C-alpha cells in the first residue's frame, strides 16, 4: 500500500474521512450494544466497556486491532488529570476529540501547561515518529484514534 503524504490531504478530505471512519466505528462487529437488521451494530459512548488496567488512560477497541494489518479504530478515555507519557508511533494516527478538552504536547517535555487544548470535534494528525504526549488538564476526555496497523508505540524519556 502506498503511503500518502499528510501534506497532500485536503481539509475536505480529512473532514470526510473523519466522518466516514466515525460512522464505521459505530457500526462495527466489536460494538455489541444494539444490533440492527442487515448486520449493523451501534454502541453508545455511555454503554462502552473500557479496559481499565491503567489509572491514567483507558481504552476500547471498536474495530480491527492496532497490532494487526489493516484499519483500526479505538476510543481512549483520560480521567480528569490523566495523561500519557512522551512517546511516538510507527505509523500515522488520526485523532478526533469526542468529549471534553484534550491537551496535546508535541515534544518530550511532558509539560501539560505547554500543551494545546483541542475541544470536542477537533482533529489532530500524529505523524509517524513524532514525539508527543497528551491527556486532560481538567475534566475527563474521550478521543477516537484511527490508523492502519500494525503500529507500535515507543516510550521516550522526559526531556526538560
């Protein structure tokens, strides 16, 4: 598969793909809340069963698997004040804020005061190999992350 440069994506193309992938995420077999005729399935945010193995970040795979080849869609929930440590990914990731105000940092400082706040409905591209950290500076936050696997995540030491 040919990898396209993020610079070649248009704002309209990004918006349309974001809407399409969000719709797909609500109609996937991994979403077992409501089954409709024709194989459609819908899950509501309030009905999601989250992986709560971490006190800083919880996640739910909606479609595919980041470890496998192909499209994956996950939801990530940060509790109030929850953050990720600096890290990067081996593939581009596309993030849409679903609920709350998500704060994104684009270096290895882990300085939450230096992050950019992105409210619900906002979108951010995480380019492959770009160090970042993110999370909540206030209330709970839910983001949806889309990408193509397999993808790996590499932690980075905090740099003052």
